[in-house]
């Protein structure tokens, strides 16, 4: 008689007693086939792997009782189940949250097509397992792991997505939000410490008034509760003599990239455009600043990205391209091109023209004004990093203001309560150690 096929998928870097329990249970039903989730799928719904994919494959191959190891390319099981047609899929019963519910539904839908069965066994959750999971997260938080992750993501993702953070709480949103939509999982890859939002959170204008000591304090607050890589908005970078120290500090902290803009003097936010006086730095000065930063950095991981303000300041496309070439030649690891037009046309034109002559240097864009453009379109024009630079702050502020207004209006809090996060949820929002 042919042995029944039992399938399970692992998306882990460390095998612990929970996984062994699954294998032991699976063995009772037949031949055990284990899928190893690809890195690309893992970063869309779980945390970043701490060991290479080859190591993860090897770890699973070495487990006693596993007869076959396959690669599961996607989080959802369609392709794998269709190919293997297992009699059983076995999984722990930890189906909480949106993602896990979607996965369970997906497994059941696929099995039902030919009469396969889902076996759900009690999920192993004890102190030891908890400690192992915490260890993996702590490893990802360490500077040497976090810093290089942006470069790793650039080679793994069609487009790297960063969201603005300015506190531990916004950091947690960037870290933990995972969405399943149209059978696809997604989460943010990286965090942007925006000068606009960091300043706004402190009730200050975005004019390099919040000093670097304070900005680094924000980075630290975010780092303490997250594992994702950080792109720091370095404004003009200040004097070159100061910029080199900043590069060292950020690199040591485990920040992955700084973006510095080619402006000089009193910086004002780019979205003011030419409505306020803003001075662009000369190509020579700014190239020298980039080169000085690159000369002091100590690792291969850290990136200095040059931000070009020519389109913002209406100096034209040719000027933007001349600067892109010069800053890249001075050592910039990427180019950020900015625009305050609603239409993405000038951004896309820049990307197309720059890509004609340079296939490699990463391009970064911040679609605040030209927000109709999709990530796919941007990727199609050669963009590598998209930054959603201020949307968390802009969504929180009107909600808070409305609540304040309504409490004043009704002289009590009942009217606002239904749109607030329940107390039980805020009390448990933050995990304790
Ligand atoms: C920021 O988020 O602070 C930026 C992007 O620098 S922008 O506000 O569009 O200039
Ligand atoms: Mg800024």
C-alpha cells in the first residue's frame, strides 16, 4: 500500500521542540514532506531570516523523520498543494490574527479540491519556545544585522517600501502591520525617520531646528522596539566637517542609510517648493560632502543617498541629471529624486533617463504629492525604494484633533468613545518582556 503524504511548511531559522512535535505527529499519518518558505515570501509576512536560505534548507533536511524537503515559494499554499497533492497538511492551531486566518482558509480551500485533510495540533508555546523566538528578534535588532538589511532587501524585493516613523509607537506599526489582500501578503520593509514628522511630533518647524542629539534619541526609541532597517532623513547633513561624525554615529547605531539633500543654508521643507527661499548647494560642494561621508564609513553596509532638489526648485531636468551623475561619481550609494507635482510625469522621466545610462544605482522616491502612482509603476521605471514619508503623522493628527474638539463640545467623552481603541487593547498593545 502506498504511504500517505503529510505536508507541513516551516518558516523559521531555528528548529525547536514545537517543530519536532509537528514532525512526530505527522509521522503517525505517513511520509513527512516539509516545505521551507522562501526568503522572498518570508519577508512579506514574517520577520527577516537570520540565516541564509541554504542553511534553513539544511537544518530541515537534518531533522529525523523528514523524508522530503521542498521549497514553498509563496506564503499561500496553492502551488505547493497542487504540485504535491498531500493527503494531509499538518499545522499548529495558532490561527490568531488576520494573516493566520487567511492562511488557514487558503489551506482548506486547496485541500477541499481533492479531499485532502487539515490536521491541527496544539501549538507548543512554553517559556523555552518563547525564549528562542525572542532571541531571533533580538539578533535582528543588533546593529550588525539591522544595518546590512537594507542592501539585502534591495536585492530581494522588486521595490523596497519604507514608512515614516517618529516614535516607538509608530515604529511598532511599521514593524507589525501585515496585510493579506487579493491572496497576497505584504508588510513594510523599512522605516523612514522623517525630519518633517520628527520635528512635527515635537511641535517644531522642519528647519533643522531639532538637533542631531534629539534626532538620534528618536532613532533609539524606534530601534528599541523594532527590527526593520532604518533610513534616516539627514536634511542637508550640515557642514561637511560635522557630517562625517554623523555618518559614523549612524553607522555605529545600526542605521542602514542616510539621505542628504543638496541644499544649503536655512533648509525649509521641500514641499514648500519655490514659495519660500531655498538655496541649492553647488555640485562641487555637495559632491565633496558625499565623498567625505563615504571616506569615513567603516562598513560595506551603510548607504549614503544623495537627494536632488532640482525639480523642487524648478531648475530643470538637465540639472537634476547632471547632479545625479556627479553625486553618484562622488560615491553616493543611491539617488533620491523629489518633486512636488501632483503628476508623476517628471519623476518618471527622470527615472527613465537616469536608467538609460545607469542600470544599477538605486533610485529612491517619495510620492507624497504624486500619490496616484503605484509601486508597480515606479518599479517599472527603475525605482528601488519608495518612501511613504508622512502618512502616519497626517492620519493621526486630524483624528486626535477631532477627539479634542468633540470632548470640548459635549463636555464628556462618551461621544468619542466608539471610535477609540478599546482600553483592553491599549493595555495589551505593547508586549512586556
Ligand atoms: C521628510 O519626510 O522630512 C522629507 C520628505 O524630507 S519631504 O517632506 O517631502 O521633503
Ligand atoms: Mg525631511
